[in-house]
C-alpha cells in the first residue's frame, strides 16, 4: 500500500486508528517538505504520544495535519512541546478540551509568530486550566474547568483583539471573579457576559475612545466651533458588516477604538474622522435623494466627501498628510472590468486623485473630472448641488456593462475616516411600495416616571489586581423621607446645657474677618507706637527696630463640610450599658452637630448611605448645601432609619462630587460609622477596606480632607489602614457621642 | 515738584482701532468722565490708554493693582527720615495734583475697601481728602481716572462694588476682528500677513475652548510674542508651542488639542 520509505515512517508511528491510513501519505509528504529528519522523528513520536492518551483518533489527526506547518513556522522544538502539553492536559480532567486546544494552535501560531510567544500563550492557557479545575475536598482535581473549552474556542478572536498581556489580564479577571461560579465562568469565557466584554474593551490594543473623550470634544470645539454628543460604537463584535462612523440628531458615532494605521496615531485617526464629520456639518446641505439612482448617489457622496475635505484642507492645510496616509490608493487597472463591478474602484480613484496631486493616474476620464471638480470648488467652495451635477455626469460617462455585476470590487475603496453620509439625503417618499400610504400607526409607548434619579455607576478598586472594576457599583440617590421635625427640636432641647457650652466655644471660633499684623518691615501703614520707639532708639544712637509698619490680613473661615452617615442595620443595636440605640445616639449627635455648624455658618451637607450588594447602594440626602437647618431638614433627620450593609467606597465617591463643587478653601468629609466596610456579596474583608482606602485617596487628591468618627470599639484593627494615622477617632463611650461630635468638629476646624 | 515730563508718552504707540472707541474716549475725556475699560487679558486695553494719552498729550500714571495694595499705596503715606516723618504722595494724589490720567490696571485685584478711596475723585466733587495729612486735594482740571477690569476670570470674590462700578462710563473690549488682529500681529512683530493670519487662526481655536478647560484664550499679546519669536528665526511650530500653548495651560488634553491645531495649520 505504501512505498517503502513511507512504510518505514508508518512503522514509527505507533497508532492504529484506521482513519489515519487514508491521509498518512499526504502528511508524510508534507513533513518531508517542511521538516528535517530529526524533526520527522519528533513529529512521529509526538503523534504516538498523543495516540496513547486514549482520546480517540481526532487529536492525533489534528496533530498530524497541523504540526508540520506550525513546526515549519516556529521551529521544530514546538513538536515536542505540543505533544507534551497534550499529554499533560490528558492527565487532568480536562480531556475534552484537547481537540479545541489543538485546533486553536494554527491560528495562535499565525498571530503570535514566534516560539516564545506561543510558549507564553500555552502557559497562560495551562495556568487558567489549573486554577479553574475544581477539586472535591481539596484533594484530587476531579471537576473539569468549566470555561476552558469556551476560552479555547474563542482564542482566535481573542488573540486578534488582544495582546498576550491583555489576554492574560482578561483571563485572570475571569478566573478571579468567577472561579466559584461555573455558569458565569462559561458566560465570561464565551464572551457572553457584559463585564467580559467590558474587560475585553479595556484590554484591547489601540487608542480607546474613552481615554480621549475630553480631548476629542475639545478638538471639535476649538478647531471646528461645533459641539455634539459622541456615541462610541464597537466594531469588534460585528464581523460581517463593519459599522462606519455617522452622525444624526442624536450625536456623532465613532468607533470605540482605533489602532495606529500607516503612521497615523489612533488619536489622530479620531481627529480626522471628527474633522470629516465636522466639515460635513459645516458645509454640506442635504439634497433630495429620490431622483437619483443608487450609483448616482454613490458618486455624489464621493464627490461631496472630496469637496468638504477640500474645504477642510483650505482651513487646516496640515491635515493633508494624515488624509494621504489614511485614504486608500487604488491601483489603476487593478479592477478587471470583465469580471467585476468597478464602480467603487473608479470612484475611489477619483477621490484619491482629487486629494493627491501625485496620484499618477492616466485614465482620461478621471483626469477630466478632477479638473472639473477643481474648477467648481475654486469658485467659493461650490455646493452639494453642484457636486451632484458633476457626479451624475461622471456616472453617465463612466458607465460600463459590468457595473451591474454582483461582484463589486471593494479592495482599496473603503475610506475608513469617512462617515456613511446619511445626513446628506432627504427622501420624499419613504419607500417604493404603492401600498405604503397606509402609514404605520403611532404607537404610544407609555413612559414610566422613574422613582428618583437613574443610578450612578462607580468603579470599585480591586486590590488583588490593582485595577478598578469599571462601573461596578450602582448607586441610587434620593431625598430621605420625612417625619416630625418636633423630634429633633426635642433632642436639641434635651441637650440645651450642652448647647450652651458649645455656644461659648463657638463664640471663640467665630471668624475675625480683619486682623492686624504688626511688626512688619514692609506694610501698608506706619505703626506709630513702634515707629516712635524706633525713632527714640535712633536718636539715642541705638540700633532702631526697622519693623515699624503694620498690615492687615483677612482671617476668614471658609470650610465646606460633608457629613456622611453610615445607616447600616447594625445601628439599631443597643450598645451594652446604654439605654439608647446607636441610631438614636447618632441622631442626637448629628442634630447637635448640625446646629453647631449652622451657628458657625459653614457650608454643610448631610447624607446617609447603606447598601444591599453592589447593585443597590442607597444614598440619602438629609441636608444640602443650599438648605438651612430648618424644619424640612429636621423632619428628614427625625425619620433616620437603619438597614442593610456598609459599602462605603461608592458613597464616598458620590458624596465627594458634591463637595468638589463647593468653592471653599478647605473641604472636609466627616464619616460617621459603626463598623468596617462590608457587604453581603463580598467574602473578602480586605476588599472593601482597600476600596474605601482607595476612594479616600482619590478624594484627597481632589483636595478633600476626610475624617472618620468610628463607634466600633474594635475598629483599631482596620481603621488606621483606611484613614491613616490621625484621620479618625474611635468613640468608646457611645453615650457621649452627642457631646463629642460637635466638639470634635470644632477642634478639627479651628 | 513732580516732574510731569516723565509721565508723558513721546512716541506714538501703535493702536488699531476696533470700532469707534477712540471717539468715545475722546468725548469722555472732554467731559472728564471716569472710564472703565473691560476686556480679556492681552486684548489691548493698556495699549489703548497709552495711545489715548499720547493722542491727547497728557501725562499718564499707571498703577498695577494687587491684592496687597492698600489705600495708602494709592493716596500716600508718612515715611520716616532723619528728622521725623515726611509725607509722600501716592500715585493717585500725584495724578490729581499734576492733572494726569491715572490708570488703575486690573482694579479687581485690589481689595474692595481699597478701591473706595477713589470715590470722591470720580463724582462731581473731584476731590481727594488726605485725612492723615489733613489736606483736601482738589483735582487738576486735566485729571481723569481710568480703570481696567477683566471680567473673564472674575471669581465670586473679585468683583467691583456696585457703588464703584456706577461711577464709571465703560468701554467693552474684546480680541480684535481677525483682519484687524492679523494686521496688528503683522505690524507689531514685523512678519508677513500670511503668517499672522495663521497665528490668528490658532488663537481662535484656543478661544473656542474658553470655559471648557481654559479660563482665557490666547491673547493678541501672546500672538505678538509668537510672531516675534518666529521673526527671530525660531522654527514656527516650536515658537507657537512656546508662546501660545505652554503659557496658557497645564492641562495635557488642551495642550495636545492645541498642538494638533498648530500642526494642522502649519502642516
């Protein structure tokens, strides 16, 4: 059956699946072309090893089929490495993943290109496999990795989108967050879940829209005196038909990522796309589309694009180099008019020729129309209408029989910074159908009034990866419900002795607006007492004190304070030895503090928060900066209630954005809490603690100081980690809270 | 006595009229009405006053106001000398005595209680009481008070009192029209109009960002600086970055946007 030589090789392959016999000869021939003798030895022994794992003929066939090409590309050591990996994989419960593993190798080789890279890729896959393979009683690994097969199936796409580094980060994220949740793990690795896609976006190579949003808005505003919403879309998930930029009344759609291309950076590609759209917005007037054929419209769009670009380059000549780099350069004669439709090719050539003086085309029709185009635009920039006339003429002159062919040549005709020009057409009739007069009925979509505001999303810090989890927490804010304001008045009345004492302290704190600074060498006025003393010294021959002037300076209090209350369920506890619950004591303390600050006249707001998992963090307003401590505010304080848990980071981030908007020299966030940050969907204590710490770091970089008043006697374990030394006080004797809080505040701010 | 000549302007300062402000100012001066000049920084306020002083042939005394300035810095104070104390007139008093135009530049920088001392000079009394010296100075018939005021970066803290504002007639200044600005830049820095026109375009790109990250756009003065650097042989883009972009912002996004604008203009 085989020739002698091939039979010799066949003998070395210890594998008896009948399926192999059919193709073995071809495989060996392939090998002989691609591999050395040594390589063939390794190849056959590798295949024998894979045959021995007992997973049927499929893995062996894939190995035999794919490896020669892979080894040819990466070098022969890969043969041994792959067979060993497959062997290792078969020793785990993940045998089912072997065929997908083998199948993803050719694509990985093509993408990664070197042996080292492929080795790293395989190491990443094995690392993921080890971490996700489950075990019972922590003894034997027995449960196959739920996500591995999905990961391998998607790896060609992933490698296309991510660098190896990015892939590793993306996989690590999935492993870390969904290791105990097989279904979610599968969703993540099959790119079904939302955060899987979000993570993918974040790890992608190229220039992300999100990173440059502000700059692009500025670009539009500064160079084009225009403003618009930008709506990013993702070209990553639509393989068949790539979306293109466009704009309508809802905003400008741009891709969410641009790779560098032909020497133009991603950021500049964004700018060019926006410049093109801005030019349309500035110079294009919509025309009626109904009387033009599709080809005519295509031509009109091309010429109009060229026209706005011409005008754009008149204003900003420096952009030409980018346009030249980004605009495709169709090769004259590349399109075979016998076999394919050259409509697009022709128009792209025309467009290139208009843009590029050194186009080198010789087609007389193209040259003629370039001439016509320039004649038109050099007269005051021309108009969309005039372009339409030229385009119709061009379509008529250049028409060919083959234009109708379904094989349209697309190569080198896509100008990716141009939008789809939907804005330049007005349609009189909606469609061609005669019966279309039966217009669709207006369907009334009942719009539900939302309760409260839509959620705000905040990122959360993951200390394990040292990254933010994007949009992780949903925070709902609302005004706290009210009860009777008289309750608070009663509290204030109860503490009126304390209030009197506080009042004395406050009088000393009251700002003195204008202070005299004496003993100044240079000042605004002569300080006569000192001056005369100096003069006497001078006349007596002694050295006079030259500091004889005085000046004035302002000494105002300019503080904005945000008091953030933890309203978690534990507040309802009654501490040992006390008669009131922590909630009641807090209420009293906050009332007194509010009264104190109102007396001082500082800017002051009160808010409370609690959380029920990351999907529902509640943020309540008690008092806003513009409100006084009046009955409305008191009524809200009176209704203060406690429930759920303490997810502090999001509340701090949210409260800080109110505080940031205050104009004050000093900004202080006071946090009153009775325990460490915790929530029921978080197992790791350290996680929310480190997130809170991160949130405080963030606000302190925005110039907001924070101070925590903790009622947790055991707070010493964690509180210094969060607030740092000197950033907190622990109040052991909770009953003293109403007294301590205002004093603490005055001490902090005096 | 004070030397009047030192306050006179001998050479004609170049000034390109934007609208009819020269005629308006002349009318205000004829009636000795106090004038307030409003406008963004570097748009030519001070140059205009200098030009007018030259045109009218009057001395001009300029005071750059600052936060530490007190009433005695304007009016005058007692100084020590070997024999005791000696009174020294402040610039405002000098101007009132010799009949100069007193120009208080960036008046909002001074504290509100300081600016109150100008009140008696700005209404029908035209007097300046020196209470410490026990003297009442009657203003010279040629004396006029002019203040400049930049509403652009006024914070809540820095504003004029209503009682101060309502003593002045006001002229609103803005950056000149592109053609005029081009002419100014070309003339001041002695460069060709084509280059000046491009510089003005960059300035307009930056001025569009005012309120969106920039407190003030690129001023005419900065354009002249850039043009001067170009004239000295500095490479165009480098000169623009140095004179136009770096001074006005530390915001990386704005820098990059403006650098791109420069790149787009000069290719």
